[in-house]
C-alpha cells in the first residue's frame, strides 16, 4: 500500500545474543537481552555438527538481563539491568507516567528450554510450568526495574487486541494449560486480565496441541470484543481443527469448529486481517 522508507534509528553492539522479538511503544523500541551467548568452544562444536543450535548456547546464571530502550526519535539509548531471565515473546508495552510497562512471557532459565528441545520426543515440557506472564516496569528517571507475575498459569504466544498496539491493554490472549504449574505442551487457550490476574481458559483435552490464538475484532465493537482463531491438533482424528472462540468468553468453548482433512502442524505467528484490508 504505497512506498515505505526504512530509517536507521540507532546502531548498538550487542555481540552474539539471540533476539526473537521486541516491544514497541509510541516513543520507544525495547529489547530485553538475556545473559545468553555461544562461547567459542560451543561455536566450534556447532560448526562441526556435534551439538544443536540450542545446545551451543550457555546461560550465565550469575549475569543480568540487559534491557535496551531505544528512543524512536534517534536520541541516545538507555540501558537497564535486572536479574537474569529469557523470553521469546512480548504481549505488548506502553508508556505510563515516566515509566515503560512491558508484558512478556518470562522463561526463568534457558537451560530448561534447551533440555526440552534436546529431548523433544520424551520431555514432559517442564519449562511450561514456569513460563509465566510477567510485567516489567522501567522507571525512566531512577533507572529502577520492577517485575511482577500477572498470573500463575503458563503463558506463551501472547496476543492483544491489535488496536491496543503500543499502548495500554487490558487483556492478553495466550496458549496455556488447565492448571497453574502444570507441565506439558499447550492444550488450552487462555484470556488473562492484566489488572486482576483473572484467567478464563478452555481445555481441548489430553493429546491436543493448540497454536497461537489470533484476535479478530468484532466489526463496530469495542476493545477486546471479537473472536480468537487457532489451529488445534485433534488426536482423535489425527488431524487439525480450525477453532473459533468468543474472545470475551473463551471458557465457554468453540462457537465454530472446521475439521481440516489433515494435520497442518502447529503454527506460531500470524495476524487476522478483514477482507477489505487484504485486497
């Protein structure tokens, strides 16, 4: 839809640290860098094919997670430090009275994730019991970093109503499991209210695997009014279903289920666009 111009905002040397995602507010780009790196010996083993990519990384338990805040106007970046954690995905971020508020799915230790990936067929995905939706607050005046857990339920692949992008959101939609602290690959879809920690979820049952829920806004509706769309592996059919749930009441179960003829696998990321925006 017309030409776009790529602009360089800042250039920062971060060495070999994996960055999967970042958070965005009206005035800032936010990058959380875990104390995760590939030592020279690990790099040589990776090059020789002796270890997998995940096994080559080492997590510094005595190190810190660095948070880099890059102003979108091109002014100097800010640097913060916090006790170590790792994350893949952010739910969203916003600015609030001299602070930046970031909601993310925090993994406390890369080693847990590495072990799951290294033994994918047999693992119980214990890491999912400890991956939680957390709020990180950066005080731009004092440099203080605060963290709080928003819910005891496992949370990954978070989404918000896209109309809340780069500003405050009330609700996060995510994959989860039926009970707090329960390990295993995700078999439920959840809705978490960030102010109260209230969770509504629908469990698709043992053996199911759900993909990231995509939010589709209700035409003419208010924020968080709409539907959640996700792929669900159905073990009874050994195939996938495309499932639609009410975003306000996912715990009431699907309002529509489309049985696909085969297993399409677990998708990771996507967006819902109404037809008028796809032409």
